[in-house]
């Protein structure tokens, strides 16, 4: 038998360290070659590391949330034959597989409801409809104790209820009204690790480095929704269902060449802005692990239905934890939408190193004035944020106005 030390490999991103997310094995476990050992988090995704050898696990390094440097001892195996791997084998990266697996979290048990004791119904001491006499302090104390003052006999002048009368009421068997709800005392502590911690770090970096400002504009999307409904009805059997997103991507394809400064990435350390001719649209997607941003690449080459199909494919792969590293990186501008939960206004955080993000709020029907008449229209807000170091306020406003013009007159999306 030999002793094999599996060291953390370079997973191909040039990173110096990773975060341990979840162990699949523990000391004493027997593993076959290529069995999963551990999930680790890089800057981009969760990577599952397989066992390079069959054997018995002697020890593991790091708990979920700990960071391990590349080249450090990760797992020690007891194996048949030769033990320690040669240097070139230790440094070779295993085939990475993206996974997004939730960390196990403990839930504190909810407090058990307490039985309620109800005393015999007391006899009212004050005449019906007459407000009992009591000072504000007595009333406040009675309220805290849950004592109905109309059932308390007052011994003060003119039958005024005193503090001593409250004490007598309780001592004689009149009880304070029991609380109908038990207080909640449980505190749940959740360690922020894995993807959730990476999201927190990225959001913090974005807000720390980028001077955000937001611009909100109202759109009348009545004609756009009529067109979308018509196209979905006409092609229900042979084409993907269209949501609002493919139309917004089509509007970006039209607008971005006029405003290249919004379709860019800012390397603030090098002091370089890279304006991209290609439109790689990030689609902010909520998963059980948190927010991720798969990328529709070269959106300028896709029609409405191709865009719809690609958005649906990427969203499903991302939520299932099967999106590849390439599918989760490289966006040049991002769209974020909460659908029916989109609210009226939002202030989205830019997906660094991008310089712009377009936020979609929910569509609502409401009365508006058109041609001197009040009519019901479908209205929606775009709430977008920009990096003020790169995109001036005037340019951002003009860019959003161009999107508004295109979406309010959807036929212009298809005119060369």
C-alpha cells in the first residue's frame, strides 16, 4: 500500500486559491478513480474535483468556507502500489465540471405554542357603556398586563382604578389576558460560503469601485405586447415562445452602435476602456444558489426566436447547475428583470467590469392621456444604471430614449 497526496490543481483560470464549498468524502471513505471528492469555488463558478486514484481517504484539508491555495495538500489517499504522484501529475488539472450545490444549513426549531389558560368570565364593575376611571399610567400598565379595566373594581375617588386595584384583581384570581402569539426567540446563523459569498464579494466590489447612477424612463409597450401576443399565437406550434427579453435584446442590437460607450468593459486597474463591437448580453438569472449571469453571445447575429431559444437554454442550464464557465463569463452589457415582481423602480448594480445594466420593471395597465383623451395603456419602466466614470449622464439618457423609441414603435426593430 502507498500514500498518495492529492494537491489542489490549477483549474485553468490562473487563480491562486479557491474556496471549499462541499465535501463528497470524509476520512475512512473508499473512492474509485474519478469519484467526486470536493466542490470548490473559483472566481467564476463551482468546480467538482474528481479523485485521481482509487483508494481510501486518510485525511482532507479545509472545511466549507475555507480557502485553499493552489498546490496545497487537499486529500491524502491510501492506494495500491506506488504512492506520491510525480510533480507533473500533481500539477495537471482534472476535467472541471460546473456544479452549483447548496451548502447544508441548519434550521432552528420554531418555538412550540404554549397552552392558553382562560379564567372564568369576570363580572363587569363599571356600568355598561361607561369608561372606567383610571390614570394614563394605570391604563398603560393594564394594557401591558392584558387586564380589561371594565372588570376591575376601583377603590379610588369616584371609583377610580388604582395600581393597587390591578394587583388585587390579579391576586383574587382575575388573570392577565394570555398572549395569543408566542414570542419568537430563535436565531439562525448561516455561514456565507460558496457562490453566495462570491456574489456578496462581487456586489461589494462593484459598489466600491463604480460610481453608480441610475436613470428611469417610462415606456408605453401596448403595441409591443400586441405584437408579441400575435407572434406567439401565429407560431405557437413551430417556434419558441417570445417574452419581452428578445425584443429588448433586439433594441440593444439597434441602439448600441450609436452609443458604443455603454457596451464596454472598464479595466480600472490598467485605466483602459474596451468598447466591444460584438454584443454579448448577460441575462441576470435567479437560481437556488443565488444570482448568476449567463451570456447570450453575439446577439447581433440572432433573430427574435433564436434569441428566445438561447435565453431559455441558458436559463435552464444555469438553474440546473450545468452552465459552463464560458457560458457564465464575457458579457459586455447585462439585462436584469424580476418579471411580475419587477416593481415600479429599481436601482440595479452593474455587473463589473461592465459599465451599464438595463433593468426591466413590471408591465401594468393604467390610464394615460393620449390626444387629449384618457385611455388605458400597458406601461413599463426601464430602470438602468451606468458607470459615471465612463458614461456621461447625457449619453445614458439618450441611450435609454433610443431604446424607448424602438420599443414603443416595435416595427422599427425590423426596418433596416
